C-alpha cells in the first residue's frame, strides 16, 4: 500500500529557492522507495514537502537512515517541524494527476 509523508518547513527570508534547489539536487539520483514528491510553497510562506512512498517499509527505512535532506536545509530554516518528519499518513491515494 502506498503512503504519504509531509515535512513542514518555515524558511528564513529569501531562502525558498535555495531550499528547493538543495532538496531537488539531493534527490536527483533517486531515493529508494520514493515514487513521487512535491514541494509546495504555501500562502503563509511555508514549504511543504509531500512524499509518496511505495510502502510503509520504505518510509521507515528512510526515517531510520540518514536524513541528508534535513541536514542540508536546516541552516536555512526558521523552523523545521520535526514532528512532521516522522508523521506519516497511510492510506489509499484517492486522486492524483501526473503530467506527461
């Protein structure tokens, strides 16, 4: 069963593009079990990284492994909601669109 995880980030002023670039570069070679991810810039000037994992097992392997993405960006953040790093939302994907 696929599952989702969400990381909420409050970036320092002017750091949105740098954080986005670091996340994209850190995942350019792929992450085992990560099927799709989205980076959403909210109206509250927060970034949400929404990850779709192939299974809860792949998510747990990621959580228990090195958090390279978080280590890369935490110096650019006012707040990183660490509770959300390990909070997972498991269930059926009701609707998803992929371009292309």
